[in-house]
């Protein structure tokens, strides 16, 4: 099932509106999807994970992101794996920032 989240500008004020729930998120640089990630819940919410990327404390190239989206999920690890598998099937590779571990 394709990513169903919206698409928002990747700025602090926009990320502060992201949910404090578990789920998955996507990062884009302009029109290119560059990363799929997950927020497992407990201490790491979607909002927290996005703020970490915005502050350049997570990921090797995600600081290039210009937009983001999210989906709440009860099983973020399984949903992230599904999204990555779909992307790999379509493009024969992982998103650019997932290739080196994020």
C-alpha cells in the first residue's frame, strides 16, 4: 500500500504540528523521496523523530529534506519495511538516505 501521508514543508513550525504518536514518515528533497523512517512510540514519536532530523541529529543526508509526511501506525517497523520493499520493487534501490542507514 503506497504512502498515504500528506506532504508538508520541512520547517520547525510545520514539524511542531506533527503527531506525538508512533508511525512512519517520509522525507523529500523537492520532488524526490529520499527517506522513509519510523517512530516506534514510547519515547520516540513522529514529531520527535522529525525534529531530530531537522536538527541534523539523525540520518546522514536527511538534512537535505525540503518536505515531509507521516502516517500513524500501530506497527511502525512493519509499515516501514513494507514502504521500503515497495520503493525497492519500483526503483530497484532504496531511497537515497536509506541506503547508508539513514
